């Protein structure tokens, strides 16, 4: 065999001009900004923010109308929704009756949709969408004017979780990396409830009155936040042994229990026994072999849990890639055993499965839906589904 060359005999390895960041003429290329999106807007300060839309030059009367609508539909005393489980055939009929038209498609936020919430009003379809840059868009779907939606910027980073308060839907709570805020339309302000040096990932209410919440951190910890106490720090921070916590969700009946989903972990904990360290789960759901994106209890009894994992179980392709928000399967609040999830299938569609794994229905429209809807939300009492895509567009079936 030929003897290997000595290191000193080797020629210097060639590197392309592109890798050396040099133009063909030899002039150094200008440095590209690391985060072009972050350059477009000034940083959002901490503390309360006035509820003023991003486009200050827009028609303030139209913005006022939107906020007035939100306030008006929130003043109606919310009737407690009684979950009456429909026969499967009736439920499928209700799914078949839901359609998408061009009027019900709108670009509501500038960038990729990362979270959504739907107001429980039965008179008006009112949707909130958060995107990857920290924007929140509010859309009155019933308003057919061009200005039916307005954008606000209460966050600096991706809005990963949003809920209208079940106790007072005039409050919209939104969570981003650095802060949990409450948009209070009665005072036209985005209050700051919790601020953290560690990146926040998700939250859910621990009580029906929405005064306390469990908050997940990207580094794996969870925290308990009480909205009634002064300041923006949490009441308790707990290490639950996760490397990463993506979603947290509270049991619908026994609210002392919450489920956390992380890297490959899906575990149920009792919030009453949380401490700083050494926390043990009440139950662990085994079998996930890759990264878990979400885990949610079923809406009526909480006896079921639906998870989304990159191992593509349910023969379902969950690998969205880096340009799309990861799928989260969500239960239909009106049906204990059926859930909704985005799909990579063509033609583009949103799918409804039974807990057995049976595909019940595919929401699609060849003329109007040509993109993947990673984030979806279902109305708690009406046959309304909203799907959000990676360009900030919402589709209402």
C-alpha cells in the first residue's frame, strides 16, 4: 500500500468565495443580520402596554369598532356549556355541513401562525391568532369589511399559546418566550402577568376563575402563577425532570392534575405536591420514541390523552419541517372521543380522527385551501373550525 502523506505535505484545503463571504471581485460581502424579523420592529417594553394596533395610521374608528365588538360579546353572561355527546353519525353529519368559502379566508398576522384562540360567543365568530414575531391579530369573521382584522404587538418573540379566559372572555391571555400577558379589552391594555428570564413555552388555567395558571418552560421546568399577587414573578418554580416542556394542560374535571409533554416525556403531575426539586409524576405515558409536540386531556372526562409525536404514529405524517409550525392535535370540545389535527396530505386538508385511530372526516377545499394548517382551533359550542397556516392566513370552516 502507498504510504499516507504526511500532514505537512498536504495542500491547504480550498474554500469557496461564498464560504469565505467574499464577492467574486474580492470585496468582502456585507454581514447579513442574524434575525431580519427582529430588525423590523422596536423592542416591546416590559409592563402594561396600551392596546393600540400596529398600524397607527389606520382608521382608528375601525379598530375601535373591533374592540367594542369584543367587549360587547364578552358582556353576555356565559352559559356553562353542557357537553352532550352526539351519536357518531350525527357528529359526522355536522362535520360534513361545515364548508370553507373565500369570504372566510384572511391574512390576519404577518408571519407564521404559532397559536390561536376562538371567543366562545355564539353570535359572532371572533378569532385571535399569534405569529412567530410576537404579533397578535384579532379578526371579527362576521365583519365583511376589508378592515375586519387588526394587528397588535404585545410580544417580542413567537406567541406559543393563547386562551380567552373561561371566566371573563374580555380577557385574552397570550404567552411568548419572555412574558405572559393579559389583553383586557375593558381597559384597552395588555397587562403583564409574569415575566421570566427563562423561555416560556405554554400555559393553562388551574381554576375555573382563571386566577392561577401552570406555565411550562422550554428548559423543562414548570411554574405556578397567581394573577392576584402583585409583581410579575411566579409563586413556585418546579423541576419535573424534563429536558424540555412544550405543552402543559390541566385536567378538565380534577384540576389538581396537569399533563406535561416534552422531548420524549409525557407525564401527569399533581400540582398540590409540586416542589422545587425531586418531583415524581402520578403517571407516565410511555411509548414515544421521538420528540413530542403536544399532549392534551379529552374535554369532558379527561380519561383520554392525545399526543403528537415525530414518530408519526396513527400512520400520520407529523414531520412538518422547519418552515411550518409543528402540529398539535386538539380535542373537539363538543366531542369526548374525537380530535382535529393538521395534515401533510395532498390535497391540503385538516383531519378529524376518532380515538380509535379511525379517520372520520377531512376538511378540504381545492379552490380555497392550498396550504398546510398546522394550528387549529374548534369553537366550544358551534360547528366552527379555524385553521392557521405558515403565512399568517386563517381559514374558517
